C-alpha cells in the first residue's frame, strides 16, 4: 500500500543480527516506527527482496540503517544499491562503522583465511580440498557464489555515508532518538556526524563504579579477574577501555562486571583505537618504586605490569581494525 | 670519515630516501643529542628530531600516524628509569612502548622500525651510537608502505 510516509530500510551485510535485535528491543516504541515510517526493506523482519529494492526510484528511501561488515562482493553490491536508493545512509553498528569483529580477519590474507576454515580448522574434514568457488558447473547448470573480498573495509570507505552510528549493537533508545529526529523533519546534524554516542564524554564518565584514584599494581587477564563489585575495573587491573572509548552506551558492560571492549570506537574523532587504548592502560598501572633497584630490574618490572595484554591487536581493535591507522600496509613480518 | 658515512657505503638505500623521526624528552635525551652535536659525534642526517617535554607524553597514536605518513622508523628516547624529571613519565612511555612493539608486529610492521631507549644528558656518545645503528638497520629494509 503506497503511503506518503518517509521510507525506512535496514540491511544486514556480514552481520550477526544483533543490530536488528537492538531495533526490535525498542519494544512498544517500535509502533512509532510503523506510525512514522514506511518500512520498505529489511531481510530480517520483512519479506522483501533485492528486486523490490531495485524497482524503487533512486533516492526514494529516506533513511537506511546499514549494519554488518563488507565481507563479500554481495555485501558491497548491496551497499552500492542502498546508497543509490537512499537519501540518508547510516553506517549502523560497529561492523559498518569500522569493520567490527569480522574485520579482525584483516590480519590475514584471503588465502590464509580460506585455507584455515576449509582445511586446517579442528573438526574440518575435507580430503578433496573443496573450496567455495564463484562459479560451479553442475548437471543442472551454473551455480554462483559472491566473491570473498581480500579485506573488510568500513562502509564509509566503500560508499559515501551521511552518518555513523557505532555500537555493538547501538542502544535501542539511541536508535529511537535517531528515528524520531528524522521523522520530525527538524534540521539534521552535519553529514559525517557520529550519531547515538557522546562526542566529548568517555564511557568512564557514565560509569558508576567508584574511582579510588589508585593505580593498579599490574594488568590482569579479564578472563582470570574476579573484580570487586562497585570499584573501578581499571584500578583493579582489568583492561577496561572505558577511558579511551566514546560514551553514550551508559557504561552497560562495566555495570555487569565486564570491561569495556571499545565498541563505540576511540573518543578522539581523529584517534586510533590502538593508540588510545595503549595510552589509557599504560597510564593506569603503577610505576615501579625505585628503592635502589637497578635499571634492568625497573624496566623488567614495568614491562611486566602490561604483560597481561596478551593480544594487543585483538584487545584494542576488536571493533575497529578497518579504521586502523596502519592497517592497510603490506605485511613485512611473518606472523 | 664518520661512522655513518662508513655504514652508508655498504647499505642498500641512500640517506635521502630514509625518514627517521625521533621524539626526544626535553630533560635528558634532547640534552644528550645536544651533547652529541657539541662533541661533533656523527648523527644520521635523515634523523628529524621532535623535542617533547616528556617521553610519557608521546601518544602511541602519534607513533602510528608517523609511520602511516611514511617515516621509515620512529624513536622515542627517554630519561633513564628512576631519573625522570616527572618521576614516572618514562615508565608510562615504557609501558606504551611495550604494548606498541607487540601491536606493530601484529599489524605486520617490522618491529625494527620502532625504537624505545634511554639517553641521559651526559650520553652524547650513546645518542650517536644508537641513532646511527637505528639508521643502519632501517636502510636494510625496503621503504615502508
């Protein structure tokens, strides 16, 4: 049924579905969505197909929330198609904003990834060394699969986007605020604005855990920590990235004893998640006390305070490897 | 002939092609560099020095950005442990260096490109030696990119 309501679309590329669940988690406010928008395309919730989208005039969708990372040629094709059909394209969720968890695969080449998954992974039995192919001939005809991209770019590096809305996933009330703003017809923020999070406040600012102004003796592995409830996790040595991460989530993870893992991205808009995370945690541990110790001892003790960060890349770029400052260079060292 | 000139004869890249950025702390390492200059000790010509108040204020992002913009190598030189003008700034720098060294390897960058070391105001000789050695190691590597 044709309406004159603005059109809304939501798409998942290489995604887990959590972003759609977050939209559904608006609960009864989802009725507002139905009242204010014509929800025209969303493979998760609606029985709409790519051909329906192709049939729409260019620029006819008011708002598209694009989540998931760009892993295959199909993801890229849908991003280009939705870009063409949309007035406002929002990189929605950490995967679309900065690669997300799937972009951790950017550490390895395409061949290494395929060989790991289809040959080497424990539990994989593939004596015929079968790999997915773009084109396969079968008696019934040709079968096709989308090409697997060499690396996962962030959405903004693949197509122009109006806004970024990070989060794994973005919080329902923040989604609602964005939908209400667009539906209201009021002036929108400048293109390029990061929506749904704070531009100036870190997760720490929203965290209610008590800060006792103490430095941790050393960092510990999150999986081995039993932090005291109510006391700042960093001060207990848990590598929480709240200091280095944009706020807006309400510090949900620290509230349930989980360290912030940085899904909203670095607080500094020109910052790098790795640099910001390293700076934050290096400032949180106690410096070794001299007491006549030799230089070698002091260095060893100081280095030991951060040794528990066993995987700096996975810790600091868990959601942001596509945006890493030096993530796109040729590999010089064999890992 | 200076030490650097000798090394240059056997290297694979001309000095003009190489870019090295060194962040030196105001109180020790920069004074050490001054001492090297005053003593007419060799210092690689491709070294660009940035004086900072403390090695602990060198943001790891700045090191990454320096590499991104094409520096072949980045040095962060600090006061010796226990000698920091701000008591513990060099321990902050050390923790940052420890994590950064491991991070750049994971990002596929040769860890030779990043150097964290200590140079006191009296160590002109050490400044000369470690900068020349760093430049010599970098000349053996292909251009970054």
